[in-house]
C-alpha cells in the first residue's frame, strides 16, 4: 500500500486519540493550511507537465462531460429513492461523488512517471474539466460570484513572455524553489482567490503558462520534496475531518462497493473514443477514486454530509491505491477479455509503430535517450526511437529525429512487431518497471541482440539483468567516469608527454 493510505489512517487515529494526548485544538486549522499549500503546489506541478490543447481533445472533453452526466443522474436517483433525500440534497451529493480525485490521481501518475504518457494526460485532462465543473457548482449553490476583475484572467496568456523571461533570470536551488512558490501560491493561488476564483485553478493555470519553458521540468523537480511534505497534511486532514458513526460507515461502505462502476464507465467511454484497451484500462483505473473536491463542495453547501463523504473518499483511496499499483498486472491477466471491446479503428495517437529497417532502437527520449540518439546518429543512420509522450515525439520529429509514439508497457505494441533487423536496443526510460517490461517483451519475441540499460540504483541492475538486459550501468557512476576521462585528457593536453607520475 502507498504511504497516503497510512496518512489517512493516521488522521483518523489523531482524531480519535489526539485530545487525550494533548494535541492542540488548532492542529486541524494548521493542517488545513498546510494541506492547501500542498494541493496548490501539486496542481502547479501538474500544470507544468500539461498542454492546453489536450483538454480539448474529444476523449477528454466529451468523455468527462458524459461521465459526469451519467454518474450524477444515477447517483441522484439512487440517493433520492433509497435514502429518501430531497432532490436538491440528492443532486448535490451525487455531484460531489461523481468527481474523481485530482490529488490522488496526480500523485499516483507522478509516482509511476506516467503524467506525460497518453493515458496519463487523458486522465489529467478529464480531472481538470471535472474541477472546473465542481467550481461552477460551488459558485451556483453557495451564492459566491467572481468579482468584475475576474474578467482579467482572459488576459493572463499575455503574461507568458514576461513569466518565461523571469524564469530565465532565476538561478537554481533555493532561488528556483522560491520562484516556484511565488508563482504557485501567491500569483496563482492568492491572485485568483482575490478575484473570487479558485486558488487551485490559479495554481494550475500558472503551471500551464510555464509548461512550454525549457526549465519547466527543472522547476517541477525543485518543488518535488516540498510538495510531498505538504501533501501529507492533505491526507491527514481528510482523516481528521471527523469520526464516523454507524450510518456514516454504512454510507461510505455502499459507495465503496459501487466505486468500480465509475471506472467501468470510464473504460467503455474511452473505448468508444477509439482508445486501446490497455490505455482505456490504465486511464480508468487512475480515475477510480472519489474526489477531495467533493469535500470542498460539501464543506460549502452540505456540511452535515462532510464526515460520511470524507470516509467514502478515504475508502476509495484504500481501494484504488493497490488497484493502481498493480494495474499493469491486472491488465496482463485479463488482456484477452478486455481487448475484445477494442474497436477495429484505434485512436490516431496509438496506431502501431513500424520500425522499418532500423538496426538500433532507443526506448525513451528524455535527456539520456536524446543524448544516445545524437551520439549514435553520425555513425548509424538506421536508428528509430520510441516515447510514450506525443508532445515529445512531435518535437523530436520536428528536430529531424526518427521518433515514434508508442507505450512500451502495452503488450499490443510488441505483438506482431517485426524486430528481426534490430541489433541493439537501448532502454533509456526512467521507470524501471517499463524497462523490465520491455526487456522481457523483446526476449519473448525472439530478440537475441544486445539490450543496454542505465540504472538509477544498484538494486535495479539485478532486476534488469534477470529481465534480459545484457549491458547495465549506474548512471551516476558513469557520469563520474566521464568526468574522470575529461580530467585525464585535460592533464595530457596541459602537460604533453607527462605520464602522470
């Protein structure tokens, strides 16, 4: 189980035994503030990895709206009939339960390094649309309306050049962290809040404005530890929102049982938009959790339902966490059954890749993969590279590199792929699970050539070797050896004939 489940349990424990241990009453308010900072930093980091155009893709915009309409309608009817609630309360509860968790999904995708993948971007795009719907609902029912100055948000894109210029002048380390906090918390969060808009959307927008900057990834990495620490407060806060009674537990238990239906509906919606079975399954799994935005809605207009909703959200995290951790294994087990639902014509982003007459295959086109490609291209013109991020592949192709889109963890990609001409495969992805999956798929399909992979940690080497890699090395060790080689050459050049004695 991921740590966030333990944080939720700790929150309930603090709520139960905190007073007897002398925990100050203001602890809840402090955690609420810390949690808010964590959510803003998370959404800012998500924005740094997004592109605006992905929200307007059919499977994102139409998929989220159809899912919201169906889920809200079914839940409203069920709550009104079985709990005898008035229609207004039933509708608000249904809306709160129809959303998926932005914090949970982004956290899971970030941990799996799948925010940039096709299914990850699809899931995040849907979450953004849902969050906007939640803010509209909250504004309508709570009577809150933005100020007239809120119209100024339409001019925000004009600030992009200035913000990019500001980031160019920002240094590294603590200066970069402070700049990220300034943009996420002050300009985005507090700025939007002062206009009567959501601070969360403000932080996300600021991230989006900087997503095309060359230092966007560096900024996201700089804020990583700070974001993780503050997010602990978010999960603790959910657990500390109140102790449930028997009715609350029954309510949460029932909605935990129907939770898989949310994922099933997402799966079939994605299938209808011509996405592959694996992509549909992985995206649906990441969206199978109730949303913290539902708690925000409840806190504003349904305070008496806050505790049962908090328990339902907590249980959904407990159910979804292992599902997402083992999602690839689940898909592998039921792949044959799930693929029966695929349409004959798949999404344009997921067409099978033809390797042509390539002799070298590079998987993953981040900094390491790109450096390997550029280093090999002068001596071999038969190189093909693959990445799961369509934006990366587009940029590389524009730069003249032979890069194609595919998800290497999708067994359907490897099935039927002609690898008979390949001599060497370089595994340059960050995710060790993706490297293992690729190495095993290559050996399973009869590849007998060299599989070369870098590793971030020593324990990864044994995993990669057992999966089929023939050459492995530690990235940091290799970097140190490269520096030593440069130093040796510098000494030889500085003192000709000096043997170093």
